[in-house]
C-alpha cells in the first residue's frame, strides 16, 4: 500500500466502527549522528526496489552509491504516520 497505507487503515477502521486520529511523524535520520542507521536505510531501500523490479539495477546501485557517499553530511527523511483508533 505504500504511502496510502494510513488512509486505507483509517477507512477500514471507520467501517469497523472506530474513530481515528492520525498525525504525520516523519523519521529524520541524520547521517552525521547515525551513519550506520542511514546506511542500513539506503541499502534496504535499494534492495526493496530491486526486489520489485530488478531491471533498473544499474540506476538503483548508482543512486545507493551517491547517497552512501554523502552519509556524513546528509539527512534522510522517511514519511511516517502515527495512527490511533478507539471504538465509538
């Protein structure tokens, strides 16, 4: 579901009789403070992309190498939504 997962969950929960509250809580991973975490995120995203479609392997590997080279001076933002549901 990707970026639509929270919206789908809200819809499904509403149909099941729940009220929901959601807020955008993106994760920001600073490469200067957590280089291993940022490297793991980059490698994980590259691996997931190639699992979905191995055809653009060169482009994905190139992207990962560019991102990896700048880890010490970059930040990685990952979109995230916190969601709570309570019965009506």
